[in-house]
C-alpha cells in the first residue's frame, strides 16, 4: 500500500491546503491585507471623524464608536467572500484544482481547507481594521465570547457562500456579480452606518429580512453592548445559514458540479 | 529515496486496474465510452492507444475520478473508484495531458503540496520532492517560478508531482507530447526504472514507437470501444506484411519483378519492398544481387505498431459505417 488513507492523512491534507492559502494571502499582502485597511481608514476619517461630528449620537453612543463594529464586519464579510471566490475560482480556472480532485481528500476536507483560509484572511483584515479603529475611537470590548464567536461564524458563512459562487463561476466576471449586486447593498443596508430602529415601520420590517443586520448587530453587542435585534435570534440565523450553505457546498463538491465532467 | 518494490513478498499478481462495462455520455450527448472492459495487471507497462477523440482521456479521467462515469465500474487494486474514491485515489499518480499546476508557484512547493494532499508528512514530502525533482533533472529549478520553466521541464515536473506519494499505479496521458528527443529519452529511462521497481504504468501516447519499445501490453481504443487488447508481441505478430525502404548505391530505371514481393520505385535510388512474413528477405536480396542492384541501407517504412494501429482504427471506422 503506497499511502494509507486515515484521519492523520486527512489532517495533513487539511493543513496543506490551509498553509498554501495562508502563504498565498501573505505573499500578495499588498492585494489581500492592505487595501481593505486603507478603505476602512477612509471610512473612519470621512464618516466617523468628519461627518460623524455633525451626526452626533447613534444608538446612544458617539457615531464614530457606533460604526466601528459595522465597518469591521464589512471588511470581514467582503474579505472572507472575496478570498474564497478568487482562490477557488483561480484554481478552477488554472485547472490546478485537479491536484485536489485526483487526491484522496474527501470533499469536506477540501471545503474546510478553503474556508479556513478565507477565515484567516477575514480575521487578519478584521484585526487590522480594529487596530485602525482603535486610533479613532479606542478599544471597546463588552463581551469577548460574543465578539469572537460572531466574527468567526460570519466569516465562515460568507466563505461558504463565496465557495458556491466560485463553483458556479465560469469566468472572472461571475465572481464579481454577487459581491457587487447582492453583497454590497445588503451590507451597506445591514446597519453598518445606522441603527435599523431609525427606519420607518415597513422599511424596518424589510431591513430585518437581511441576515447581515443580525450579524452586524450581534457583533456590535459584543463590542459595545448595544443591539437592535435579539442576540439569540442572531445566533440562530447565522447558524442556520451556515448549516444550509455547508450542506449545499458539500453536495456540490461531492457531485463535482462545475468541477468534474 | 528510491521507490519501494511492491512486488516483493506478494503472493500473486493482482489487477492494478479493472474496468467493467464503462459507459460515459457527456451532457452534450457525446457518447465517449460505449461499454469498455479492460484489465491491467500489477507491474505491467501498459499502452492505451487511440486516435484523437477515441475516449482515452475520458477513460483516464474516470479512473482518476476527474470524470464521472455514466455507468459501469472501475477498480484500482480491487478498490472501487466509485464507492471508495479516497482509498482508490491514494493508489494512483496521474500525469495529465495538459499542464495543470499553478504556474505562479515554485516546483518544490507544487510537489511538496501534492504530497500533503496524499497525507505525506511535510518532512518526508520535502525529502521526496528533492529526490524526484533531482531524478528528473529539475532540482536546480526547484525554487524558480514554475511559469519560467520550459515545456519539457513542465512535463517532467508533472511526473515528479505524480510520483511524490509513490503511487502503485502511474497513469501518463501523453507525457512526451512536444518534448524533444533527448528529454523524452531521459523521461522514459526514469519511467522504466519506476516500472522495474514495481509501479504499474499506463501510458497513452501518439509516439507509437514509444509504446512498441516500452510497453508489454496494449489496448487500442477507437470511437469509445476497445478494438484490440493484447500483448505488444502478439499484436506485432499479426502484422503479416512489412514494408522496407531500400537505399541503392546507383540509380536504377527498372523495378525488378519478384514473385510474392511487391517492389516499387520511389525514386531513382530508392526502392520500396512490401514483403509478406511468409516470404524470406533472402529472396529479395538474391534477386537484387542478380540484377546487379547494390543496397547501401535499409529501414522500415513506418513503425510496425503504427501500421497495425492505422489498420485497426481504419477497420473499426469501416465496421461502424
């Protein structure tokens, strides 16, 4: 027997994908880590420091403090999604995904490796944005467990969503359609810059259909102790989305949709 | 480290590959495989030949799990590719037809990562990467960006990558396409060593003299069907007429007539003689000598296997029509 297939061999396979992903992210750090930090710094300067002074308070706190959790979450969502779509679609486009497809690795290990890579980038960017935010508004931490769990779960959910996008994408344009036309509007309308309680009745009901509202608010609770939504409902929604997306990803990968002919 | 000799201490030779009633119809309706049955024994050096679009790459794709079969079964060392994919894939090393590694990575990383996907610990993976890249003459390029490698180097990198987990079955899909003769020879020397150490090798190639020189057994696939599956020796035995090209010392104007041997004049100093296996070459030379025609050199008109291949594929087309 040349290679024994075992839990240990799967673990080595998972580590290999993760190390490869982290190496890629760090190698092109000027594309992966720095741009979101610069963008978010501009948000802090323009919306927080300049416009924020005129806005005054939001949710019972200075506007600058209010937008920090949302902007961290915004960078986590976009980077988690963007990392997995570009990396997995790139592997598909360049055909080197075949290195994984002919290997003994089961679909769930391949998925776990790519999702972990996306979570690494999302957390790295999130922490960098957090450090920038600290310059403007100082460090806040209301509940560490809620903060870190929501951050991780959100990164995982959007990595899974990005993975589905990458599986179905046939050209590079296909990996920018969802972020531009779905993800960005949902994120901007997801309570990053405002409290949903400010919206009039019907608009508020519509806003509450947006799952990102729950993620942003739960994370805001973790950092600042304020939220527009129920924390438990937020956990249930994030877990529910995560479970459904995980199942869809695994099914697509097992059937070889977009990968095996 | 040299590859392990898997044939040692083995009670009996088992099948490295068993393909049973394999069908594949693509979504666009193209029926690439129409019920293929094939067996490759362990330790064999097996050639899979066929014209473009015959179904070779589809068959290899199904064996390596890159293509889903429509029906039928594939077993690698008695492990079902369809039912126990992971275990089956651990036995296989694949050298694909197209370069499919990330060209923005270094050869060393490509090989080490591939070993990782097969569960080879990183330390061992590094040692093996050094060994196989060295054996294939790529060690001095191991830390360059792989896109800077030449075509022949990229092909050798594909072989090193396929060998790093030391598979029991190595499948090479036209590995020497576009590779110059010197590198091709060095690649075959390496593959022969691997085979001699016990690794079963399945090869598809368009260079039929490669198959004739290297392989022990052969299958010819055409229009999704196996049209021949036998040993190279037996197959060549079926060649009842061989054509030789004779270069003459001086020009001749008339073609000698020899009973049972067809001789044609290609140009003033070149004859072409088609001789049935039942006839002796001596007859040809005696007659030429009697006519005062001096032969300075002689060669086969075409590769013998190539003649058979063309004949079989042609016959299959006629049958299908």
